[in-house]
């Protein structure tokens, strides 16, 4: 079964697993709110193995929430699949790198 895990160390959040509609659960959503609890957060995507449009929508959602919560958010190690999907959707410029 596909899963996504989110771990935190200081000002970095690391996503591990598949960022898809199947893994977007209420418990994941609840845990992801910790991203906005600091003024600066780096989201490491190096261990994301699969992403779909729901995963891209979640990325855009946390970008929006970071802005609303005055959190400087950046992404590292963005998978090529996510970049391609963002380009095809015309939203690649919204993902802070």
C-alpha cells in the first residue's frame, strides 16, 4: 500500500514515499500543518518516489499557507516528475526553489 511520511528536524521537513491522492489522508494533512509553525522551513523532496496532480495541489496548498502564516518556504531536491507536472499545469513558477 502506498504511503507518505513527513519527518521534521529543526527547520527542515522531509517527505518520504508517494505524494498522491491515495496518500493524502487526514492524518497526513494534520501533521503537515507543522510546516507553518516556524518562520522558515525547507521541504526536502529527495525521497518522494511518485507524485500526481493531488500531490502537486498539496504542494501549492502549503505554498499558499506558508504565505498566509508568514513562513519562508523553500523546496529542495524536487523530483523531475513533479517539475514536469507543474510545467504542464502552468504553475511551476509558484514553487519556491
